[in-house]
C-alpha cells in the first residue's frame, strides 16, 4: 500500500541543497574568468566560442549517462551521493590546475575536465529533489537550490575584484594569469569540496524499495514505440550531410562542422534506435529521448532559447565590456584587466539579484501562475542584455544585470517546477539528464555560430553577441506560452 512521502524540515532541505553552493561557486569562476584565461594565453575573440565547446559538449554526453546510472545505483553510500563525491573531487583538482595552464590548449582541455566533473555532481542534484521531497515541497527545494546557486556565484564572481582591492596583483606578464585569478580558483576548489562534503555527510537517501512505496512516485514504464524514429534520424542525417557539404564547398568557418556533425550523429542514433534490439543504456536513453513526456517537448523550446542567451553572455561579456566600455583588448593592459574585474562584479550582481528573485518568484507565481511569471522574468533578462548596446557608462550595466538576475533565477527553478511532477520516480535521473540536452544543444549552437556571426556581420565586436542573447530571451518568453496550463501547474 502506498503512502505519502514525509515532509522534510527547513534545515533538512537546507542540508540537501547546500552542495549546490559549491558547484555554482566553481561554475561562476569558470564563467567569469575562463574567457579571460583563454585571451591571456593568446586566444583571439573569434576563437573563444569554439574553445568553450568543451563545456556544453561534456554536459550533453555526461548528464544523461550519469542520470541513467544514478537511477540504477544503490550501495552503502546511497543513490545520488556517490556521484556528488566523485564529481566534486575531480572538479576541485581541475580548478586548482586551470589558472596554471602553460598553453591555450591545455587550458581548453582542463575546461573539458572541469565541466565534465561539474556535470557529474550537478545532474543528480536535480533528481535528488524529486527523490527526497513530496510534490508540495519540491518548489521550495528548487528555490533553495537557486538561493545557494546565487550566493555561491556572487562570492565567486566578486573574488578577483575583492582580492585586487586587498593588494593581490591583478596584472601579470604576457601569457601568465594574474594572481587575483589564481587565488580565486584555489579558494573555489576548497569551497566546492567542503560544501559537497556537507551535503553528503548530513543527508540520507531513501532505499529503492522505500522510495517505490511512496504514492507520489509514478513508476509506470510503458514501452516506447520507436519504430518511427528512423524518420527523424533520416531528416537529421540529410541536414547534417548538406551542412558538411556546404561548409567544405563554400569554405565556411570550421566551427560549423560541430553543428553539422552533431546532426549526423543524432540522425545515426535515431536510425539505430528504430532497428536495434539492444536493451542497454544507449537504447534506454535514446528511447526515453524519443518518447519524452509532452510537457518536456514544449519546455524544450523555452530551455533552448534561454540557454543560448546565457551562454552568449557568459563567453562574450568579458571581451565585450573590456573592448566596448574600457577600450582595450590587450590582456596585459590595466584597462583590459579593469574591465575584466568589472565583469566579475556584473556577474556577481546578476547572481545576487538571483538570490532575491528566488524569494520573490514564488509570490509572482501565486499572482500570475508559472507561465506568465517565467515569461516576465525572461523578458526582463532580454531587455537587460539588449541594453548593453545603448548604455555608455559601464556603471549603469549594474541595472542591466538586475533584469538578467530575475531571468536567471527563473531559468533555474520554474522549468523544473513545471516538469518534475510529471516524471516517474524510476526515471527521474535520466529524464533530468535528457532535459539537459536542451540546455546543452543551444550552447553548442552558440559555440558553433556566434564567432562566425560576429566575424561576418558585426566586425568581430562581441557586444553584439549580448544583443543576440537578449533577443533570444524574448523568444524564450514567447515559447513559454506554448506550455499547457494543466501541465505547468
């Protein structure tokens, strides 16, 4: 006989979400400083998007795999917690090594390792909320995660600026990363490992049989009919092949090979899915991707345009602000590094606003509902990013980041609130990983085309990438209206 899952206390929810502070601490250091490290090691502005390919590509591969296996893991350390620990240790080592990279390509490789490790820890956290909390407490759980994401990101983003204020060197010889960035990464590694250890040591998990007994965990697992998957596969294969031919024939930018190659790979996988008799992990993940719940199909478009915008902002804000507002792209100059430090303040601002927004958003939801609240927040972010094109005084960019902060808090919580109650407990991890596809794919697209677009249409001026990101958030808000009210409740 099924029973209701017991509610957890505020402090129990606090403990289970605290590890997210460490994950976001590392992510924020990565987002605010890796472009700076790449430029310091000799990267040109139009190369930066391609160098960032590692981050979304690792998420695309790692998250559904980790989700699939964490759904099937149970040992004396738990179900999700072994993945928290493994990812935290690897990410800490990568954070310590990144600012000491001797060459550009070593830095790009460390970004790959670092982002993969973040994903190993992060993916199970989304499923963790569904595992541990009854439906009525899940919005609180996701909001708590958003608060810790904001706090971690604020402190991490401000670190180089604060360290410089206390006398740590903010410039270095050509090809060397300043000490203000190095020490920030060292501190970030300690915070990441400590926060994750806190969650691991203070939180228990339900054994599979007990989790199965709760009434909120729908476990129906009807087979997905995949015979028609070859049609989608054939379309992707054709588009990818045409793209590869055009890139080679017209001599287009090499970054576009990633986009065309991705279409070919997914096309081949869908064709394989319709023909295979395998019951392994790849078959299960692709089958769940093909037969995903209807709310996910609508939410995917919201996620796609939202995360295209965020990735455009993360990889272009440092070069955009340094060049457009401080007049320098020379990484050894005081002006460039002053601008880069101000970007840390801007990143900290939107994450700090995100903490406040995470408290305000539940009130908005009660007044306007999930869909309209998400639309309003995304549009605030879109207007904030587009305002970079018209603002002249960099101090006023703080106001721009207020809008971005509301969008960010909303992106981190409301789509999951719309989705989580529609997922079966036995597949919570793998579906959260598949949902991540539509976070990662737009980032891969941005990494493939942003550099090309800036070169072809905007004279390599990265400020225009922020304008494109703002327009993408406006489109994401409109896509929110396609999510059925009954599904988003």
